[in-house]
């Protein structure tokens, strides 16, 4: 076997691939061949490193040099400078935004310092399309341990003791779920992996499946042994083609190796996994809808009980867990419940993966211990707000979550604390907003999403959310009254209390939490007809300052509707009736003469 | 691919595959490993640094010593190439000059395994920014 002196890890996640990651891999291999270093250097396509902001990422092993924003053209230089001459290519190193110094080792970057990687342990470390590398990282060892050394009850006890809770949003204790399914008598039971990641801006499940698919397969087999089922199904949305490809390869390799299939490890235990594709409906993340969708029915929820643990897929007991939940299982078995329970807060153990998005410097995927504060996540790991703007709010939990503000920044993040301040953990989306974002518009954006995604089965969700949206729309047009605000709150609470499933029970959260935390902003829209953030087009006017305008005519030339008039070298004027508020004139003006009022 | 029929099969397979990724695992925690830097500038390569480096990597692997061998640029001791810097966990780094394959073997047996210093040490009178950070 060739003994490589250097490994070059190239991110093969969807984000970095979109920035020509594949070409980088090809060019690196070519450059290695050009320098006759095939026996010394191995180029590996891995899963996501998480630092998507500066992708594509290339990491050099063994000296741990972390190159960012690499282009295919850089490949030759990396090989000739770094590998042949032993010099780091300074211009591709990450520059610390505060000290302005180059940081070569990722361990020294603020982004990675506070992270603990359990679910993402193999992402950006192994080649997800090679089962050998997973096995070398003790892969399928946890399955072997459970099958040969433990009874299902003993294994379930470890999961219960670890304190692991569902990572898909609900936070139900995983061990308890397994125990309930285990106790139901039936000749056939199903293990389902929920990979229907639907929150806008969330991509943690996709990244795990793309970067470490075997960890999910292994955990599903462990779950199958624990509940007494031999069928695994992964419900994945068809819009994740790369994750589907890698899962297919992983399932094929696992069958070939004999860790999926009949008589695994000679213990007589059978388990196999199949894929089921979803069409990307948000409601199908809810477990009863998901099961109906897999059965070929409409993706609509049904009343619980009966819970899927008792009567799920094809009426058989079914255990549904989320991708990230499964990815934690092998580590808990291998390292023990105490290890996992030593991380986190009293009621929320372990780590959580968050997808940072919005107006934040380091957009990307992070895994942090429960109990870390929002401030640490946004400012230490996330690198603060873009362009030096002021932090305004952070939206957690996607369309089901709420918007938190400055005063919540120092609360330790866990399931219960987030619920207590009117938001939720959700699947781990985290969207950061700055002073330029209008909170009414943000609430309207999420409502637009839930109105679209409501399955229409129950009236509170189908009709109620639509009415909420209409009131919000009125507010952003400056046509609402204070009475409307009362209706908005009342209706929101009714929808929460009376909807059939999780979608409707949580959809008013963005509205209610912004009303609580940004009351002034709602009042400004309603009472003064103003949008303080300058986002609501109906409430603003573009005005040219008579003093500052020099009459260069640039604005009148870019105006798409000819709403700006004025003679050369004379102050120009905007016809506010004709103006469509596109902002093109303001972008073009070199004298800052145009403002929003 | 042969099927694994028992857990022992898997463990054996893992032991065989381990070395494929030890390099990556070790580079994650270099402070706990033996770190060796081989000076690989033009002068070093001309004097045989490549052979020295290959030998170090293979021999350390044969002896199952957890070590990270990296190449570095010119250390400035062109009179004594090939030069290597040996950094045992918890000790100050030591630079050896004129390290051919034979000398490299001695460094492994006597310095890294035995913990005794050899002749041929080049005294250093500088620290690198990395070392400053660790202090």
C-alpha cells in the first residue's frame, strides 16, 4: 500500500462544489501527477468543513494548513509551493478580521475554537464515498459492540442515560422513544430516518449525509436491533441529489461489507436500508405526514395518538428519528453515556449543529456544546455582523421559531431556555439580522412560507395563517390600525392552540415573538406610517436633497420609469407617484444626495 | 470486498486500515506527538533530505511510533544539510545537522526512543512565532 506523506483534503460539500470544488480536486490530482508525486500525496474529497463563508476549503495534512477561497487555478501553486518547496501560500490563508494576521492552522481560528464535533466528527475528515475510511475511524464498531455484547434493553439504557434528545426540533428523549417502540409487540417494525430538512437556511442534515453517510446507516441498524425491527427507511427530499448519491454508494458498500443485510456479524440480526424520496413539502418533516407520504398517500398529518411508535408505516410500529440524532448514536455507544452527558446543560446534553446564515461574517455549519450563549455563537464563532453593522435580532428554529434580541444574547442555548423566551431549538437554523432588517417584513416572510407549505387539512392553519399574512401585509403598507394588532395576537394564539400538527402549532411564533420583542417597530408602522428600517416600500419615499445635488443627470438616466426630472447642473426632483422605489438612483448617486424618508 | 462475518473480522480490518488515516488523526493533535521537521529547500534536497524524510516516515511507521513528519523550508544551516528538527512532546525542539539515513536511524533509536541527545546538534538561538504562541 502506498504510504502517503501528505493528504490534501478538499471540501466536497454542495456549497464548495458550487464554487468549482470538483475542478480543484481534478487540478490538484493533475498537479500531483505533473510533479510525479502520486506516491507521496493523496488528494481526498471530504464532506463539509463548515466554514462555507470562505469556501472552497483545502486542508493540508499533516501540517494542518487551512487554505480558504481556493480556485481551480491555485492548484498548481499549492503543489509546487506547499508540497514541493515546503512554503505556505500566504495569500490563500485565512486572515483574522480583527488582528489582520494570517492564521494557518484551523485550530487557531475563532470559528473552530469553541466547537466540539460529535455529529460532524467525520465531516471534512474522511472520504464519504469510501467505507474503508469510516471503518478506520472505528466505524461500525458501535454496531458490533451492541450486537455482540448487549441486549436491546442494555443499549437503550445507554441512550437514555446519555440524555440525547431529538435533534429535529421537538427535543423528545431519544432513548425513551426507542424504549416505547421496543415494548410494542409486533412481528414487523420500522426504523425511519427523517432527512426532510425543510427550514429555510438549514443544511445540517444534508451536510451530515453528504459528509458521513455511514454514521447514519450504522445508527439506524443499532436502532433496529434495539426496537426489534429489520427494515430501515430514509425519507430524503429529492432536491438533495448529492446526499442521495452518497447514501446510495454508502448503502451499497455497507451491504458488500456485510454490515447491512442478513446475519450481521454472525449474530443472526438482519437489517437493511432503503431510500424514499420526498417532493420537498415542509409538512412532511412532521412524522405522521412523513409516514403517509412514504406510503404513497398525501403528505398530511393525522391526530396523535396513536403515535408512530405504536402504529406507523403500514400500521406497524415505527421509530422516526432525525439525521443529526442518529449521527450522535455511534459516539454515545463507543464513548459511553457519561461522556455524552458530561457535555451540555442539565436538561439538554451533548452538542447541537447550527447553520449560521444571514448578516453574519462567518456563514457556515458549526457544532457547539449545549449551553453556549448566542453571543458566543454570533460574535466569537460567527465573527459578528457583516459590514460592521449593529446586531438587531437572531431567528432560531426556522418558520416555527421566533426572533430573539440583544437581551437574549447571554442566555445559555438549550431546548428549554429557547422555548422560555418564545423561540425554539428547531432543527438548528440560525438567521442573523442587522439594523437594516424590518421585523414586520421578516414575520411576513415566514408567514408567506407557512401559508405556502400548509397542507390545508385543518382550518386554523389553512385559513388562519392566510389571515395573519393579510394583516401583516396591511401593516407593511401602512394601512393597519391598532385594532389589527390585537386581532393579530389573538388569532396567532388561537392558531397555536387549535392546529392539528406542529406546523400550525408553531407557525405564528415569528409573528408573536416579533410583536413581543419589537413592539415599537410595529407601532411605528401602524401609528406613524413609517418603517424604521427603511424596508417597507410602501412606507418610504426617495428624496433628492436640493443642496447636495449637483445636477449630474446620472440618476435620471438610470431611472427605469423616467420618474426623475431636472436640467443639467440643476437640482433634480423625483416624481413620488411614478417612482417604483427600486433604489437604482440611490446606488448610482456619487454625491449621496438621495435619501429615504 | 470480503464480507466481515464477525466483530473480530471488523476489528482486524480496522487495524489494517488504521494507517490510512493516522496521518490525519495525528495532525489534529500534533502537540502530543513526536514532531519532526525536515528542511527541504534546494540545498537540503540536493544533500539528500528526501531520502532522509522517506526513511524517517517508513521507519517510524514500522516501529509504530506516533509521529508527524513535515517538510519545511530552509532553516539556514546550509553548511550542515540535511537538517531536521526533532520536537518531543514537553521538550524543547532540537536541530540535528548532516542527517543521512544512518544518522536518522540513530535519532530514532537513541533520541526519540531512548531519550538521549546525540552528537551533531546545531544550537539554535531563535524561537519561531509558533513556539512563542505556545508559551
